[in-house]
């Protein structure tokens, strides 16, 4: 058990039975949310950048220059085996932050390609923990703790014992050695509070950022989760596993199923992989991620057939699905036949 979990329990922060979610409602507008639903894979060695450049959809060189990037590891058919945030910790090491649900298989798939590289993959979740900061005081809180804040998304502050990264939505992630992170939490100003995992996932949905769960591994090509719009794919860096399929879709194909933000009123939380239907089509789309946004109300990310989404009423578990606006633009050319 990590120092962070122990700290949360000692301070009577309610957790889920599996201790992978914070259930706390602090009532504060600025939230510090334990990212205990995530795990960290460390990739370390002289070939780290080279190895990852040949495996991941993002441009590792650019990620190293900026400090962080979203990325994915695909199979040879271009479907995502894993989706993560890459965090540069040194010139020869990175942390890949990803969901608990996919961690074991994601790590195994990367290690399979690592045999002939001077790089090693090791889980460091027992020694490294993270929190997310969101709300109107998030930036000021980062500046109060660290003296300044990253000025752009994916920008970072390198620490002796960790890293701070700014993520879309004017939010921040802090990943640090356990005892240092616990000390930071002990010194939080009174205007901030420990928040719930649901609120962080909701903020990810509002930012249009997908995440994979075990039910959706290998279900989506990166563009189906709008990854090209959030810097998760490079079309200029050269070859990587699945690159031919991903690039062909971008330049020669037609994207028929993009990702949408939607809301639904239901008594049951939508689950990753759950099917969305349209008239005469029971498989119009799939839920990617969902979070509560009110009483019996859920906001979600879903990959849906574009034509069906725009021309029909969509249904999820017998309830009407309402589409919402994305926080970024999708290139209309991607939806045209070529």
C-alpha cells in the first residue's frame, strides 16, 4: 500500500472498496484529486527515446523537448493497445501514466518489443504517486507550491523527486515520490480540498481526452478518439507499430466514427464499451468513458458513427443521448472520401 493511500485513510477520505477511487466531496472549488486510478510504468535506459519513437503514435522527440505528451501504443492493425500520458523524467527515462485497468497488458505489450533495446520497463506505482489539480485556483496553487507554473499544455516543471505537467483545461498533474507528495498534501492551503476521482474523470471528458479501459483495448484507431486533435499522433516522425494504418486513414481514408461528448439521464452509470444504438442500428457507437455530472445524469465520451449521430436520435440503455460541443475543432477533411 502506498503512502498516499495510507494518508487518505488516516484522514478519513472515503475510498472505493478496491482503493482505486477517491469518493470525497470537499465542497471546495479548487480540488486536489488523488490519481489513484492510474499507475506508472517507468521506461529507462540509453535507448529509451529511440525505442519509444519506434513504438508510440506521438513524436517522442517533441515530447522530450516539451516535457510531456499524450500517446498510444497500437497493434499492427493500428488499434490502440494502450493510451497514456508520457512524462519525461530525464534524458534517458520517462514515466507512462495509464489506467489501472489496462496496465498489465499494456506493460507486457511494450516489453515484448523491448528485447533488443537498451531500455527497461518497471512499474514504479509503489514509490510514485500523483494528484490532479483543477478549479479556478489550480494555477495559483501550483505557483504557490513551486514558484511558477507551466505556460502551455504539456509543459512541465522538473523536480528532483518528480514532475508537474499542465494538461488541457487549465489543469495540472503532479507526480512525485510518495513521501514528498504526502507532505505536500499535508501543507495544502485551506481554500483547496481533496476531491473525488469522478470529478477528475469528468474534467478529462470536458477536455475531450479519451482513456482506455480493459473493455475498449484494441477497439479504436487513434483518430476515432480524436487523438490527432490533442497532439497524440505525429504524421511526420516516421515508422512506428501500426503507423501505416493510422497514416493511411489520415491521408487516404475517411474517418466514419469520431469521438463525441454526450450526456444521458439514467440510473445506471454507462460503462466503457457499452453500445449506443440508432434506429435500425444497434451498434451505432460505443462508450469510451463516463462520469456523473448530476443526480442520475452522466457525461461521457463515445465513439459514434458520424452519419448516424447527425441524422438520428441516439439511444443508450433506453435513454436518449444528447450530444455536446467538443472543446476543439476536428478537421472536416478527415470525414470526406478521398
